[in-house]
C-alpha cells in the first residue's frame, strides 16, 4: 500500500490548516513505515531504548486515543498498550505484529477525525486530567502536530538505520 501525502494548503482558514498539517504528519509516519517487515518495524534504535517504528505507531495510537477520544470526546475507554498511563510502554513492540498496531492506529485516527469534525469550533474545551486543567480543541490539534513532528524525526533516524532510506 502506498501512502498518499497531501501538502498542507498555503492559504486556508485556521481549522483547515490544522487538519491538513495533522494529516500530513500522520501520513509521514505511515510513509516511514512502508515496505518494511514486522522484524524491521520492531528493530530498536539503540540500547537501552525500546524505541522502534512499530513502537512509534503504537504510541501514536495511544496519543490519538487519549487526546481525541478520552479528553475531547469524553469517552471512558482504556488505553491499549499503556495500561498504567505510561505512554512509553507502547514503545516496546517486542513480539508485536504490524497488522494489529496499524489497524489500531488507523482506527484511532479515523475516530479522532470524526470527533474533531463534530466539534462546533476549535474553542471547544474539555478537562485534561493529567494536566489538571481544561484544554481547547485548538490546543489538542497543535499538540498532536507537535507530537507527530517530534516522533517523525525519530522515525527518520530509525528508517535510515534500517535500510538507509532518507527524506520523504
């Protein structure tokens, strides 16, 4: 499967721009993982880190689930791989399969998109228990862009270490 990645618009409204940049970064993570075997996706960066491309996909599924479903959507759903709220636990993809991780991540992305689209505005707020304060949908979208951008930098290095692929 080839991931399509659409460049964000150069001129657009705030919400459309945030959506486009978030989707751009989501697609970038998928592209960094394309064409690799489960073993390659599980390959760790360097000791003692458990970080791998598959671990990043699992982590981002948890992050999408937390910010959009649990915080903005108010859903009482458990985390998938981070039972104790330790989001680093998802990084450890030892023995994990890519089919399950990518299915979970894609499902969380689709649910996040639906929650965002259903919100009246970027000014919608919800309580974020970890930070113990209310956050806006705007902040959540910006935080997600930041989270993906940061981890896509990790993905760049991980992919280069696996097969020498750079860029994208």
